[in-house]
C-alpha cells in the first residue's frame, strides 16, 4: 500500500468486516458512512478516514456498496490466505477455541491440536485427533505451519515457544500472559487477555453507579 497504517486503524477493520457481513446477510446493497456510523456507534468521519487509508471506496452521494466493501476489507485483512495453524492446549480453553471459532472464514486453517495431558491425547476436537506435544516438531516441519494458537498456562508457554521459533514459526495468537515478543522481538503476536476485558466491564459498571 506504500504507507504504514496505524495499528488502531487495523484493529478497527475486523469490526467493519463484521458489520458489513451482517448488512450483506440482511440484503442491504449500499450504505452511507452516516448510516454505517450510526449502526457501529462511531463517527462518519472516522469511517471515511479509516477507509481512505486503503484507497477510495464508494462515491460521494451514493454510499458504499456493502458486498464489495466487505470483500475488499476481507482482502486487506488477508482472510483469503488460509494460513496453516496449530493449536497448543486441548484443555477447557483450547477446547472452547477449537470448537467455536470459524477459523477458515477468518484467514486460518487449523491443521492440528497438541496436548501433553495423556488423558486428552487421542480425543477428538473439531474432527481433529489431539496429538501429543512430542509430535510438534515433526508435524510442523512436514506441514509448513506458519502460526500457533497458544491456549496454555503461562508457565508452559516458554519452552513451547522456543521450539516453535526454532522451527520458523513466528506468528502467535497468545491466550497466555507470557510475553513472547520480549524474548523474540521479530515475532508477530496477538495477545488475548480476557481478564482485561472483564475488568474493563467491571470499571464501566462501577462508573455507571456513581
């Protein structure tokens, strides 16, 4: 695109994609930035500024073609790439992530699930047989895995990340509180802290009661 896009803009793109997908399902053909801003609870100028980072969309006085804009944002996000990923941890969190996430529509192909607990090895999740974490090296080498989803306790992540990094895997969806990028600055990490979100909710409730 020739210029660096701020992470704040990038983090808003999935939200645009989600709302546009819902509008498409409802049969909406086109929508103005004003109407879209009302649905998304943001400003029309913010929407226009964000989309202008990626070139022109829509026409003045006509609005945005919903399906076309959704597809373009999807392309910008790269969801058509189906990056090969593995999931580490088949406990309660890993099971929930594996079961409820529609990875293929979000840019990834879940290729394997690994676990160290012998009671979980050999069980099925999402039609995938859970493998022993001792098989990670061979599987990743043979299947050109690019990404790892980490649903592990913090104290179990460090050793696994060392192995994955040595295999050339440098992109992580990290549900642990382990700071991967501190040890490996050239990695791409999306940290998921559900506790942060819940505490934010707690704060907002507290503020609303003052």
